[in-house]
């Protein structure tokens, strides 16, 4: 039995959709009201912060897909699930982690994921880290600005970003959970697109048939914009650290993990933009800070 946590989030939901038809998948939900749509999956109700809810959910489980939101409490919460998994005799722990995972990272996001990866490694349960780079889906946060102004702004200069479609991260996780030989491995998962924001603008412009401009702004201007848009201050600080990281040459790179693990090519950014062309052209994207 495979237990999928974080199943109501976009990545966990994608994985549950891919694996549900196998008939040996259980999703862990905090809220029974969210149990619709998990066709073919068993549902268990539990919460990492309430350890007494976890043994029942883990009964008969040999593999766990571990996801929880980005938050200060990430390692504390995931630590409780890892302890319960160890007690339940789980044989493989697969984490959705980040390409930035590093306990010594200047970025909180990197440190939090690094701490969680380390807890998995210390558990003694065979582990796999799926260290995803930036989801293409994050760039939808520029759609409304593009529709309204013909461009988008960021303190990116000529930095490059490696992108992966979140559905390819899910496909990698599904293949790891159902395949063999992945124990003890850490995969950095990227697509085939390593792009400057000028190139991102050109691709979006080509797809929607209208010129799209990337406007480089200062970190201070960006920070003010994030706060104005309602982003929590810690997250706005974190975004500046992300852009600082992306502006430095060589920090982003491409890997062949999607091909290697799923046997097919990763989705391209241009195809993703084509799927979302109406939002990039007309706006209406729900603002996300993911
Ligand atoms: N966006 C990116 O570019 C990117 C890149 C690399 C890695 N990642 C990582 O990918 C992971 C998945 O992201 P996502 O956006 O798909 O997920 P997400 O939206 O952060 O979803 C979090 C999930 O955790 C569940 N959860 C929250 N608190 C919980 C608790 N106390 N006990 C049990 N479950 C709890 C939520 O359930 P409820 O519905 O009950 O709240 C939800 O299903 C994240 O860790 C993120 O850091 C993202």
C-alpha cells in the first residue's frame, strides 16, 4: 500500500490521479470534506501535528509520499510523520523536496527542505528525495500583469531559471513509488527549459500573438510590489533571496531526471504557455505565491 500525503495540494493530487487506478493507494487528508475526486484511492483522515491520528493511516503501508506546505514548522511536522512511519515499518519514504534543499542555505525554503531531507535520511527508512526546481506553474503569477500591461516585472536582470512542469514532478514521484532501485537517491528534477526572463517573455508573446516585455526592476521595487499584493513579509523576503540566487550565473542547470525515471521527455514551457494562453492573454489567473 502507498500512502500519499499532501494529496489536496496540486502536486499530491497529480500523484494520486496517476496512481489511484492501481488500487493500492491511500490518501491522507486532514479534512473529510475534501475526499471527493480521489477515484480508486482509500481515504484516511489524519494530521501530522496530531501523531495519534497517524498509526491508523499507516497500517499496512509500505511506501509513503511525503508532502507538507512550506512553513517554519515543516521539519517538525514531517518529523512526526517520519517517526510514525518508522514505527509502522514503512519500507520507502519518498519526499517532494526542492533543488534548493540545503541545511546551510541562506534561503529559508532551502533550509526547511534540507532539514526534512536530513530527517528522512536519519530515520533509517530507505529514502528518495525528489528535488524539484521551479514549477512552470509559478509563472502564471505574471499572467494578470501581462494581460493588463503587456509585460511583467521582476528583479531578475539576465539571470536564468530552470523550469519543470509540476505534472512531470508528479510523474517522477509516481515512477519512483512504483519502481525499484531508487532508494538512497536524490534526484534534481528539471525540465528542458533554462530561460532568461527575456526568453520567457518572447515565448509568451509568440504564443499569445502579442509583444510581451520583461521589465527588470530593483529588489526594493519588487519587495514593495509583493507586499502590496498581500504577500506575507517573510515570503516577500524569500522571493528577493530567490531572485538573488537566480541572477547569479551557474546556479540553475538542467538534469535528465524526467527522461531517466519516466522514460519520456519533459513537457516544454512553450507547450505549457499554449495550454494557459487564455490566462496569459486575457488575465483572470488566481494569484498564487507558490
Ligand atoms: N512551487 C515550486 O516551484 C516548488 C519547487 C520545488 C518544490 N516545491 C515543493 O513541492 C511541495 C508540494 O507543493 P504543493 O504546492 O503541491 O503543495 P501545497 O499546496 O503546499 O500542499 C500542502 C499539502 O499539505 C497538507 N497539509 C498541510 N498541513 C498538514 C498537516 N498538519 N498534516 C498533514 N497534511 C498537511 C495540505 O492539506 P490541507 O488541504 O488539509 O491544507 C496540502 O495537501 C512543497 O513542499 C513545495 O515546497 C515547490
